[in-house]
C-alpha cells in the first residue's frame, strides 16, 4: 500500500517511522583504541561487567597503567608509564580537575564505579588534556538518569549491597533517578562503607585498616533545547580515620610509615554541551570548584614523620603525636569548540579551547610537645610543606586533518603560570631577598601522523609532543 492510499473516505495510511535513542545503544567493544593517540576508553557496559569495587580495580589491567599505594582507595594512586605523582598524572571528573599537591599522596579519587558512564586513559602528554601531565590523564564521565532508565520508564531506583569477608566490610548503596519531564533529568545516589581491620594470612588483624566512609552524588541535567544541555552536579566524600601510607610511592608504599587519615572532599561542577547540527559551533565547557580537607594523624611507633623515633625518650623531648591539617581549593574552567569541516576529500576537526586552573593549599601542623611547636612549627607553620597558590591559563589549538588513509594532527598549547608562596613562607622569602612569585609562559607544540592500512584494522602512528613538569608550590 502506498503512503497516499486511503482506507475509507477520511483515513490516510502514513509510512512506518522507526525512532531510536542513542543513549540506550551500548557499543559492543569493551576497549576502544583510537588509532592516532594512545587512549583506552572503557564504556558503561564494560564497567558493569567488571563489577569493580573501586575505580582503581577497573583500570589496573589496562596496558601501561598500574595502581600504587595502600590498602584503601584514599591512599591509592594511578601509575601511567612509570609516572605516579599527582603533578605528573592528571585526573578529571566531568572535566573538573581532581587531586592536589600533597607529598606522595594518593590520587584523591572518591566515586563509586556504578556512577561512571565512561573512563578514558590517555598515556603520555596531550595538548588538550592539560599541562604538565607527563604520565598521562585519567578522565571519568558520570552517568545521568537517562543512562539508567529503560525505554518507557520515567523513574527508577537501584539498590546495591556488598560484603567483604576478610574485613567484614559492608557496602550499602541506593540510587534514585528519573525524568519528570522532557527537559529535566535527575539522579541522587548515596553509598556507605564500614568494615573491621583486614585479616592477615596468620589470622591476626592489620591495625588501623577499618574504615567508615560515605559518598554522595547529585546530578541535574537540563535539556534546554535539542542542541543545548546544561548539567549541575556535586560529588561529596567523607571518610576515616583509616590507615594510609604517608608516601603512596611506586617503590614501596609506607616507606615513611603510616598515618590515620580523615578526608572531606566536595566537588561542584557546572557543564554545558551545545552541539547544533551543521554549525561551526560545537561547544563543551566546564566550571568546577573542589574543596578538600585532609587530616593526617601521626603516632609514635607508626609514622616516621614529625613524631619521635622512640617512646623511650624523656617526656620533655618526646613527640607522641602530630596533627597535619591540609586545606585545598581548586577552580577549573574549560571551554572548547570543535569545528568539523570538509573540503572535497579532506575532512577535519579544528579544536580551539581555553583552560584555567586556580589551585591553593594551606597546612597547619601541631604536635603534642609545646616546645616543639614553638621552636619548629610556630603558629602551625611547616616550612617543609609551605602554603601557596598556583594559577595557570592555557590557549589550545589542534587540527586533525584526514585525507584518504592518512591523518595529520598538528597542535600546540600556550601556558601562562603564576606560582606564589603564601603565609609565613612569603614573609620569609621577602626577608631573605628572594621573590615569592614565579611567572612564566611556555609553548608546547605537538604533531601526529597516522596511516591506516587499507582493508585492515592496522594503523601506524608517529607522534611528537613537548611537555613540561608543573612547578610545585614547594619549589
């Protein structure tokens, strides 16, 4: 029957129309390897199949990726091609930079795997990821309600319960999600973990490995138009006190002993995507603010930092305990535009963007010995871990041009840095005739050429990328 045929006097039969929604289509491949850069992408289906308890469990088997640190996620860190320090490996959640400058600390990653839509690992430096990421970048994308809802559903929920026999750890997680109308998408999730100490092979318990933590995730997505999506989310984690190595290093975590660590971490993120069809505009942006309060308790006999080496010292000279209170704040701002173009057989994507990061930290150290506080840590000031700010701005351009089997990708980023000592360190440097501020501009070029072997899945890539290590507040 043709579309314009009629049945009866007033009935018209229209052609059949099929409507699909891309958000319900999962790619069958577990790991995608783009041919022109060393990137591994793990999608939501692969994450669900792995049933990992932490984000570190998801990535530990990825080529070029290792996990260092202690027994708990708060003391773990990513190791990409031998680089593991926070200044060498960048971690992002929905574009927000996580982690901060703390001596040999973990990656500062606190999010349940069930809330992740995708994980991307890029090994080595990148023009678009961020400056100073010599080891690479780990980027996480969180889910929205649309990623949970089945066709025809408006609201839904998930409940998860987990139990670890060794430490008697209980995980209780509740996630609520829904789309009350065509423009609004909401998700709320709460997860709690509590446990006893780990049991060792000989049956004894490992002191201070018990944990108690809570993580919360809230996200609202507003579909203003078919082309514009605005998302507001917040991730909150509180945990501790729990056992953690003071130095989560690749050569052997715990070389400086252990601490009892408590963490309060909150990240608020505002993001947008504007992707109109057949337009020179394809915007993606992020504005995020992270605050972290970190408390380390050093005890005599456990830590080799700050406290006395032996309890046999006279009480007047002994330091039984030492408290480090760290406070961090990170602002992240990013805005990129991806222009897709075609000239005959030449296809390309021109990416132009801006990245800005404002990173500040402060620390107060107080010991159990009043004379040590007055002589070594006056007013809580610790000259070995000074307070300071680090501000960076970057302009980025990258152009991926494909002609036949070849893709040529030139790019560059221009970074402007301002690192400044603050507090007592600033006063000390000025008194010593030294500048408390460091300013510089750095250009980092990049070039990649890829040849895809015809009629095969094989490709050959040559890449050149200049990068530099970020100056630390300590330096």
